[in-house]
């Protein structure tokens, strides 16, 4: 079988994404899964087969989360692709990742809204080792389970923040992004969605990540992703979290 990069690039990207997923490399999987691509045959090797350049373009919201590590991403994906291409005569000499050019709907209005602060959220740059590649209502999420839980909380009319950024300054600087923060009746509850395909933390790592909030008296609840696989399950889970808040309130 002779792989022709100009025709079979989809297979190359899909296989690369699968290998990165098995390694837990979420950033690279998100890039490959959301990229539009093009190839350019720039020369021929000694055997008469093509030497290609590969161009990947990803949505702006995704690119903005790893642009400061763009060369690292390009190098990792290129090395993976070259490994996969070893049995084939075509060669891949160069790979670049850039933002996808798109005017979008009413882009000028949206740009002016951003300048004036309208519609700005607190989800600008989340952890580069676990980037969110899904969006709902202009907000970022890492999994479908989180999306369903978000919609469930929204339907219940409670005040909450999905994937907010918390920073502790000083000498021991920390920055964390809990999955959800719910505020009700003077109680602040952090909810972490565990066990889906994008949360690879051990229990100890998850505990350490939220310690800075727990030490300030914030209550933390963990729910399994398997409990939020359908809209009905997510609503039941959200209602249970509100009951937890009511119990905390009543015990004060």
C-alpha cells in the first residue's frame, strides 16, 4: 500500500490523534480533531516520491490556548506523523499550525463588544495540559458530561460559574480552574466532574489542585461523569448538588 499524503491525510491525522489519546496528550488530540488541513508538495525525494508540507488551521478559541507553545505542538505532531509514515515513500518535511481564517457572523460587532467589555468571560486561558475544546453559549468545556451538567444547572435557575479561573497571589502563586462553582444561600460549592476521558488526574492530584479553595472553607463535591451521560441524569445530579448546599446551610 502506497500512502499519498495529498489523498490520505485524514487517515494520518486520525491515527496520530489516536496515538496521542493513548498517551493522554489532550492538547494534541484537540488540535488534530478540530483542524482543517492542506498539503503542498514542495519537492521530490531520490525515489521520485513527494516531499510535503502540511498546514493545520484550528479555530481561534483553541489556538489562543496554546499559541505560546505552538512550536512544541508542531514538533510533537510532526514527529508522530513521521513515525507513521516510515513504511511509505512520501515524506513530510514541515508542519505548521495557525489560526483558521474566518470572518464569522457580525465579527465587527463582536470585536467592538469585546473592546467595551461586553460579553467578556473569565475563561480566557485554562490549563494548557487539559485544554477545553468544546463551546456552549460562548463558554468553554472539556467534555460532553460538563456540557450536560452546565445545561442542567442553567435550567434550575441557580447562580454558578463554569470553569472559572481562581488565582492565589504571593510567593506561592497558584492558578486553578475548577469545573463548576455554585453559589446559593451564602454557600459556595465547587463541583468537579471526574472519570471522563479528559480528566486524567489521580485522586491525590485532584485533591491537591483544589486544596487552596478547601483551606478557605469552600465545600467541594465530586461527581462521576457516568452520572451525567444524559440530560435527565445531569438534571438529577444538579438537583443533588443543590440539596448538598441546603444541608450545608442548615448545619451552620
